């Protein structure tokens, strides 16, 4: 039996974690032994991990976390002030070397100096998701494996991507999987030497499973009889929910009988609540919180909107395509690979105006609304065969 290891930060309720769960559920556990290594035991998806998966945690991470998440210079000063001179100066010196060379490898080597090499050897080890450079370094230096792969779920031109670190370390992987064609092009444009290692691996998704899960729970529990608009995603600036709040206020002022429902949680929640209150649309823009199963809402809504500023390959947009409700998406990386503009949805500019105008078209142009609905109803979506690309590595 071959052994595969995946590494991520935790099992928070998010698209990347859901994509990982979808993938491991497609792997034949009679032929492959799967290990999931996480930095912390946290997240709403922890209970969704299949029982056949071996789960390990890097217990030392709780001591390293402040050195990764907080400014190292301030942390070092605090340690020195508390008379932890060796740790303080060690942190300061190694971080300074990394900053000067623009390569965090030196700093990570210092942080992981007391972490032993993992005992088992694997046929494949995957740096899947998390504080990406840290997990990349860990897989390359603390895991024994015949082959190693790096996964990239984000737009390398939008998120703080350390090009020098990637140039030094990504070449050590046997394969680099990127979740969209556009994402692949952007990575290769940044680091041309990786051309032969980079391959597109679309997030695995089964519409049959999603459709079945949409029947398991009730979904909307209000008596509203107007147009329901839905957005699913972490409440953060990159997901763009702030654009939708203002768009809804304008649509309400135009007289449309609509409500906007938003599934998800995140650090922008309080900020969004305040914006909603300021615009006096508290009864019209509904924050539903996180949902393990958002599919009943996806099935029952009238319009699905994905307002992201940037993505790698948006899994919630793919899931929305499993139903026949017209879709509006902003033009982030990979959006045009999922939605054919004016055929299976509307692709708009990443702006409040773009979202407002696209929804207004769907509300006003019934022929357009019905044409998109019919096209989505006949579209076949199944990416489960992507798992073969993983098998080829072993």
C-alpha cells in the first residue's frame, strides 16, 4: 500500500479545506494510506475528515506561531526585554538575514531547529495549504518522501508571494499543482524555470454529491417571496462582500424586492455589520454565519454572486454551477474558466458598479435570466478524474 501525506494549517471552513476533503474522499483507501498533518487542531471541518485518514499535529507549532504571525522584530525586542537573550537575539539575527536576502528559509530553519525529521517515509508528500512558505519549507526539510508536490490555491500576483523563496525552493518539488490555467500562466510568467514542473489540477468536485447534500437540510427559513441573492465565502476583503453590501443598497433604492444572504464567517464580520447598519439594510442583507452544508441555500436561491477580488480557483463558484440558478461573478483569476459570460452566467468587473449592473440585468432581462438558467441545467460538471494526476506521481 502506497503512502501519501498532505499538510495544511487546520480544517477551517473554507474552499481550500473543502477541496482537500473532496480529494481525499476520491482516493482509493484500499490502495493508498493517507496521512494528514496539520499545524493546529482547529476548524469546523475537523469532523468531516474521513475515519480512514491518519491525522497528525505538529505540536511544536504552538510555540512557533507567534514568531510567524507577529512582527519578529517586536517579538525579539520583547524577548530581550524579558531577558530571554539567546532566543531574542537568535530571532532577530535569523530574521534579519532572511529579510536582507529576501528568503525566509533561514528564518524557518531557525524556528524548526528543534523539530525532528518525521519518522515515516512516504511515496508522496504534499505541501497543500496554510502559511504557504512555512509548509513548503517543512515538507522539503522535515518529511521523507520519494516524491514531493506543491499546491498553489491563490493568485500569485495578488497575495504576498515571495518570488525569491519560490525560485529557491519550488524547483526541489517533483510537481507543482496550480488550480487554474490562468494561475499556471501567472506563475510561469513570474518564474519561467518552473515551466516543466507546473500542471493544472482543478479542484475535485462531484455535483451528484452536492445535489444529494442540498436535500439533507432545510435551507432558508424565512417567508420572503422576493428574489433571494446568495454569496458564500469567508468574510474578508479578498472575498469582496463589502462590494455586495453597497450594491444591494443601490438595488433596494431602485425599488427591487430582493434580499441578500451571505454564508460565512471571518475577521471582517463586525465591519460588515456596521456598514449594513449604516446603510439601513439590516433586514435586507442577512449574515447567516458559517454553514457546513451551504448547498440547500445554493439550490434555493434565485441568483448566486461570487464577488471576490482574487482567487486561485473558486470552489464555491464551481459548486454554484451544480444548480441552475443564474450566476454573477467578478473577473478574478480562473473565473472565465468556470463561467462562460452571457451563457452560464455574467462575468463583471471587480467593483460595486460591476456587481450592481450585472444583477440589474438579470432582474430586468428575463430572457437572459432564463437562458442562463437553462444552460446551467444542461451543463455537465464532474472533475473527479483529476485524481489520476495525483496517482501518476507515484
